[in-house]
């Protein structure tokens, strides 16, 4: 059973930001028209994080398959994630911190990561609630944490802040 552990974001912020900027430049050199966003907990001050970096790469539908091919030259496909005509996940476990890249079609049903980040930045109450959820699952099953996290984000999607984005 894979266990989940969390750390204070401030321990990772500087390195995560450096790694983000490096990978953003690499991605933009292959996909200049892509919108590349630092998402996930390392993008949210004062939050708890698993210690990884998440990047969302947003492209139009007509560029999606080309983007899949080009990102595949930089990163491994995340085989544990879903694959659709508007979403692919990639990873690089050797970066510091480890990297997850989510490729989404702009406006698709999974073009959400930047919105979650923005809602957590806009409303500190949600960030605190999310951190409390993380504390509850510290040292427990990654699958159990992911299920609880998904329920939290489903609820977040119903908030006025999310609906405005």
C-alpha cells in the first residue's frame, strides 16, 4: 500500500518555482502556443504538499495530438492516469521536485487545475479545509487520500468562486 505524506509548501517553494520555470521554457520551446501554468499545492503559499510539482499545459483541440507527441519527447506517460481526446498526464520522477504534467484541451471538462489553484488562492478558508483533509490522511493510503481529495474538489466546483472562473 502506497502511503501519502505531506510537508509545508515553504520547504519546496523556491526549488519548485525554479523547476517550473525551467520546464515551462522547455515546453514553450516545443509548444509556443501553449498556456503553461504552475498548479498544485506548490503554487499555493502556506499549503501542505506531497512535495511534487504540478504543471498544466493548456492547448486548443487542434493542437492536442501534436502536443501529446511533443510532450512525450520530454516526459514519460503517466500510465496510472486516464487518457482521453482532451487529457493526458506525463511525469518525470527524476526532477527535483518530482514533476507531473497535465495536458488539457482549453475549455474541456478536465481543464480544471488552474481553476482549483485560483479558487484556493482566492479563498484561504478552502485552502485551510484542504490542508485539514491532508492532515487527516497523513501516513494513510494514497488511494483513500485521492478519493477524499476528489470529493473535496467536486465540492469546490460548486462554489461561487469556481463558477466565476
